[in-house]
C-alpha cells in the first residue's frame, strides 16, 4: 500500500470512529447527511477521498465539530501525495511549471523515465506548446499556453548549471509518438540528438524489442532518492515512503541495463525520423 493509500485509509478509519461514537449505523449516518450509504462506506474504507465540505458535514453530523481542524489537517497531508490535474492546473500551466521548477531546484540529482513523451526538460518550445494544448483541452482548464511554454523553457536552464546531474531514459516509442505535427517532431528529435555530450546530462534510449527484467508501466521522476513523482492521466502522485522510492530506484537500475547511448542511440533517432517520413 502506498503512503497516499495508507493516509486515505487512516483518515477513513478516523471518520468511521467518529460515526460509531455518534451511535449511528452507516445507513443512518448517510441518511442524516443526505448521502447514499455507499458514499459513507467508500470514505470509511479508504476507497474514496472526502472533500473539505464532506469533512465539515461529517464532523457536524457526528456531533464533533471540534475535530474539524484535525480532519482538515489529515486531508491536507493526504493531498500532498495526490493532486488531481484539474486542481493542479486550475491556476494555469505557468503556475504548474513554476511549481515543478521549485521541486527541481531543491534537488541536486534527478532521474526521469518517460515511456510515451519527451521529458519536459528536453522539449522544444514547439513540442511543449502542443503538449500543453492537449493537456488543458483534456482537463478543460485555463489555456495560458504561451506563459506555460516560457516557464518550461525557463526550467531547462537548470541543465546548464554546474554541479547538477540529470539522468533521462526514453522509451523508443516516445520518439515516434505524434502528439504534434511531423515537422515539430523532427525538430524535437534534433534536440534529443543534441543533448548527448552535455556535461550535466546522461541520456539513454530503450529500444523497442529490448529484453526487460521489469515492466515500465508509466513514467516517473526521482529526486535525490527522497521523492518520486508520477503523472497519471488523472492526477499527480508524490511518493515519499522509502520503500516505494527504493522500488522505483530498482526499476530505474534495471531499465538502464536495457538502454543504449552514443552511436546506437543516434541510430534509434534516425530510425524514428525514417519511420515518420522525416528523412
């Protein structure tokens, strides 16, 4: 169980305790709240995270309004590990990029594996623009695209800072994933080719057909072996449990064994260009 799941289950157990102390069954408590009984059950078992409004209603219905500050504190702790994209992007793309930059600035060494897209720190402005257009359209959030692109490019200045170390692994499929027009992807492939040789960057490409000892089900970021960040379709996860961090580090170490660099990596880039008709 992840630290996020553990926190959600723990909060649910605390709410169940409050409901039980009120002397009400789950069905009677739901009736008092005007909720379906299934909602009370899901919250108490940690299958659904409550909202701030839910906690306020729960504290009132259980006759324990004084515990609301405690419940809100538990929810804030929970939300540091899980943040839905609609909420993350509510203030715009630029604000989200600046938040990423703050996390990156606090780390001396960063590892990033991507299976379907080019890592943000290696994206061209044109590629990033199309990524932001698709993300904001999917989640129906503010489309401050140009401000977001500028903020992402600003993040990339960290690549030129002496003493920093950045490690990137890219699944070969990401080199051919057309989330942008072909000419934009051509420029992006040129950018990837130009990264090799940078003193602060190590870049490997995992070929299609490579023998793997682990299943890389999604991309992830690892910061100083202290924090893992995962971007799912619906949310961003921040994992701080050392056991989980160790698991991601193991996956990284296994993936590195399958990656190629140097001339072999350049051949994969050339293969992607040919596949996309860019030669």
